[in-house]
C-alpha cells in the first residue's frame, strides 16, 4: 500500500463521524506529521493535496483515483486496497492505530494529534 492510503485509513478510523476535525496524523515509520481536516466520511489530506470521500463503506481517494474498501468496528478494522491489490487490517487503541499491510508484510503505527 502507498503511504497516502495508510494515512487515509488511519484518519478515517480515528476521525469523528460528523463535524470537522483539524489534526495531524503522525507516522512512526516515517517520523512525520501530516495535516488532515474533515470527518470519517469526507476529509482532506493536505500532504497529498487530495480529498477522500466514503461511498457505501468504501473510501475513494481523489489523489490516487481509486477505491479502498474499509470496514471498521469499535476497536478493529480491515479492508482491501484496490490500487495495490492487497488486504490490510488493524486495531484502534485510543488515539493510535496499528495497521498490518499484507502487501508489505509488516505493521505501521499512526497517532492523531
């Protein structure tokens, strides 16, 4: 998966369902913060300059022009990245997300701040 997609998934599962949240998503892997604004169904990733919108459970990334299937529960999530053709899954722990990217075969951690 591309980093832009992992960041978008992290924001989508951490953001509120309504209203707008201005925040940064910190990538432990890249030691980098990325600014986001919006809610879990419609948000902007300022680093990639792209809007991401949820349609019937799928996220559509307007910067990369493809869908990401995403199912989220209270503490877990899973999905499929149609761009890289790989599955992912993860856990939500408060303000932190741990995502396992099956395409990369490893974990990625993100925190909202």
